[in-house]
C-alpha cells in the first residue's frame, strides 16, 4: 500500500453505507453524507488502488464490526477528494485504522450542511455490495 | 401519482390565521375551525395526502427511536421536530406532491421532493419552528432558513415548485 501522506485531489474516498435509505434510484442519497451532529467529522476511507473485495473487507472489518449497533453494509459511495474540497471541506487522514480519514470543516448552519451533502451525493458513484447467498 | 404544473401550487385552504382570542367566543371559533379542518381532511384527495405523510412520520418515529441508529453517531428522532413536521404537513397545499419523509443524523425530520438526479429540494423541520432548506436544480443551488409560524413560507413553496419545472 503506497498512499501519500496528504490525500491527493484525484483520490477516491469511500463512505460506507449502513442504512437502506442511504441510496436509491441508482444513486446515493444526501443523507449518507450528512455529518454526525456532535463531531461534524464524516468518516470515510481512502480506497485508492483497492479491488471491490478489498473495499468490502474494509467496510465489514473496520466499519461494521466496530459499530455499537448491529448494522448491515449495503455498499459504498465513491467520491473524488477534489469534489469534497471544492465544497469548502477538508480531508484529515487518521492514523488508525489504516486508510481512515475524516471529512471536516463543515459549516455550522444546517442549510449549508444539507446543500453540501446534496452535491456530494449527486457526484458520488454508488457501488452496492453483492448480497450473500 | 400526483402530477402538477408549475402554476398549480396554491396555499393550503386549511391555513387559517392563528386564533389569538381569549374569550369564550374565541374558543367557539377555534372549535369550529378545528371541525372544518377535520372535514377537509376526510375528503378523499386531501385525506390520502395527509395520511401518507403521517404514516411516514409514524414510520420514522419507530425506525429512528434509538441513538446511533446509523452506526455513525446519529441522534434518535426528536419528538418536537416530529410534532412540527406534522403541523407543517397539515398546512402543505394539497396540490404539492407528497414528500419523502426521513430523519437525518441530527435527529430532525426532513421532507424531500425529487424529480430526477439533480432536481431535488429538502426541508429540515427543526425543533424551534425553523425550516432549514436546500435545493439543487441542475447546476444551481438554493439554500437558507425560514421560520414557520402560521403558514408555510412562500420561498419553501416556490422551491418545491422549482423541482418540477
């Protein structure tokens, strides 16, 4: 794994989808990109150079399994870093778990958060996890 | 499926001014107004419209009743936001298509109208009668906050209309 220390503008970031209405109609819904109210830090992973199977492995082991609630991994919203920064947000890599990153610098105003989340959802590519047989 | 033209949205006929009277006559007026609202709500089109939205509100109340419902730290649905959302729904014009009802990580109810990938408008129903809204119409964005007192602000109705134009 050779990720640069700083997230590059054309790097893909993955927001793992844990709710059935995080997506629909072939696309991602803005709700998937609304930040948590306490931290205003949106959790994503750097998914550059990963196969889909590797992405699902990260989603299951580093996201779903560590959640306090029992959740289902439905898929991932794949979005380019430059789209995030174009909306005035910043990307702050975390040391652990590896590849984890937070999208920060959200405005306090709810209507601005909503507008940004709408744009991110529209620009993201939806990748659904195949259902287990 | 509701269809509508750009010109067809009008204010809700149930949008009566708030009764500020304190006399017995004021109580009578309030009671008669409530009865009139009830009879409107029982008409087929109007009743169905409200029924779908209220079912949506009951559904989200049940589904998002616990903190951390998304695994990312979301708050459980806010009861005041639910009550305000019901009041908002009661005054939506009948010609407005039914919005999708959902809850966002802050625990507030959100109504969304969508008509294609980049044609959508959402309103977050806050606990203090604040309506934070944002719309995406192709390459154009609109956003802001209004306050809901006796009727739905014109800017909200105009933005819903814009989704379908």
